[in-house]
C-alpha cells in the first residue's frame, strides 16, 4: 500500500480535525539516532523529535533493554491497583528533581490528562473553578483543557467547565508591549494581571496555569524573572501556580532542567509528558503533597504509570541525566541560534529567531512584517525535500519550530543549518 492510499484510508476513518503535516504526509517506518525513514525509503534528520517526544532519539539500546526486560516478565500491564516498582522509583526521582517541598506524583498517559488532573486538583483545593491562563496558550485537547487554550486555532470550545481569564505575556513579538524593555514588559504584564484579577474575576481564582515557554503558540519566551513577578501577585491572592512543563521539561531549554527555573520560582504543581517516555505514552503531575492529597474520593488511572511506560521513562530519565543532555541542549542550541540569527540578517522573511536551548522558533513574515503562513509552509516543505523534518505552529501558523532530540551532534547541527538556509532562501524567493 502506498502512502497516498494510506492517506485516503486515514481521511475516511479518522477525524477531519486531526492535524497532519505535509502536502504529501509520510509514514515513518524505521528510525535510529536522530533519523527517521519513511515508507518510500526516504531518510530525514528529525528536528521536531516527533513532537518533542523523542527526547533522546530513536533506537537507544538502554531504553529498548528496559522495555524488553519488562516484556520478558510477561507482565505488559495488569492494573495500577497493584504495586509497580518502577512507578514508585520514577515518582521518587521526579519528586526530588521538581524542587517542590513534600512533592507527590500522579502518572497519566498524556499531557492533556496531566493538565486535566492539575486543574481538578487546583479547583478542588481552592473550591473554585476560576482559572487564569496566558493569551496564546495551549494545554491540551480535552474538555477543561481546550477551555483554557488561548489560541483560536487550537481551542474549539467555549463550553468548558472552567471559568478562564487570560492575561498578557505569552506572545511578546506581537504584543502591545512588544517594544518595551524586559523590565518594563514584565511590569506591564504584571499590572495587567492585577487588572484582570480586579475586573474579570470574583477574587476567588484557584490557579494560574502557564507554559514557561509557549510551545504550540510558537516557542515564545518571556524574559527571565517574568513568572517571579507574577508569583508575588499570585501569592498575595492565594492563587496556585501550575507550570505546564510538557514541552519545557527534562533540560530541553539548556540552561535549566525545568522551564520555570528561569524565573526563580517553585510552582505549586508541574505537569509533564512528551519527552519523558522517549516515545512511550506517559505524563503526570508533580504537586505539593497537601494539594495532591486534597481529593477525598478514591481515584485511579488504569494505565497511568503502567510497568512498560514507567520502565521506559525511568531509563530515559537516567539516560538524560547520565549523559548531561541538558548541557548538550545548551551547546547545540548556541550553535543553532548563532547560525539562525545570521540567516535572519540575510533573509528578511525570517522576522524573529527566539527560544532557548533546543526549543527554537523562527517567525516568518511578509514585507510589512505581518505573519506569513505561506512562507512557513514553504520552509516546512522545502526542508522535507532536503531531508529535514521541522515543526510548525504559532497563533498564525507562521512559526517554524525546531526541537531535535537532545542527543544531537555537532555534525547534525551543521547539516540542519545548511538545509534551513536553503529552505529559508526558497521562502524568501517565493515571497517576491
Ligand atoms: N501542554 C503543552 C504545553 C503541550 O504542548 C501539549 C501538547 O502539545 C499538551 C499540554 C498536551 O499534551 P498531549 O498531546 O500529550 O495530550
């Protein structure tokens, strides 16, 4: 069966709203290191790591071994009603890494579920369903989480059970405060937060949820210290802070293990997923013990924290730490930023290069600086033709997102820069 036949069958039976990349979508059938191969035998350097899911790359012996040894026991999974050794060990490790005093961990199967759980805990703990989120946010695709997504392309519902108010600070490049210095930007957004609390809430807000760097929204980075200023206001008002680390966790930003650490803030809860399983479905919440334990009813996740995913995740986390992949994210990120900023000087279709470590956003623009989704489309397709897979996103669909596995080598970084130059030059040419 060809990829185009598979595409027709996919379209017939899967939802219309399920996003698919490329004019001619590909089926990935093999992978190794940082490279994936499609059903037609084309091999690509993967600069989106799935969607930041393959944190350490493909076919890593230590991870395969950990999964295989669990499979060999015959216990794929029974239920989480029984003790699971790897679940306990992984929870201990994440609780310690979180820096949250007295932390406890609940495992889920996705980032969406992790955020749904965090919202449930916050609303129960504070007995309020009022939530604050950032404009242009993305937190998942279930009932409550679409309702706190401040990005029209990704939020389908205004019928969610959560009452949400949005504050400024997410998408600085096109924000009314874009021209301000870092300090003034932080002050203006903090003032806006105070104003929203006064004018748009009844004063009983349960929590603020925020991505330290917005992912789907286009890899938007607030200045360091931004959430520190917010946290003071939240503390004054007894509001919990949930840091959505689904994209920013595990050292990907290079300078810190968690994105929120750039703001010198210890949140009340963090949610995580994506990179932890290196491709396996696992997510979770790490929270202050009293917040985690505020539920009085019994609860369970049948699959969250199962033996296979926790064995793979534990091996992934050990690998990340043992090989200092955070350090490599910083190093390769520096080289990429250097090269990409040079490209922005050369090609004015590239309006902004932003991010941290191995989370890099390239905003493509028209001559008048308005968003250029077509230019981003050209970069996506041209990079693929040249053997590089990248991501796309942003409020206007005009941001190319680079987030390769954190095991990236110097040679691969150089190869990607070369392909990106050709692809950006093609977008500049097409814009004329
Ligand atoms: N939170 C953030 C910041 C995300 O980027 C995503 C997914 O892209 C989610 C939550 C939802 O995670 P999942 O797709 O695993 O449900």
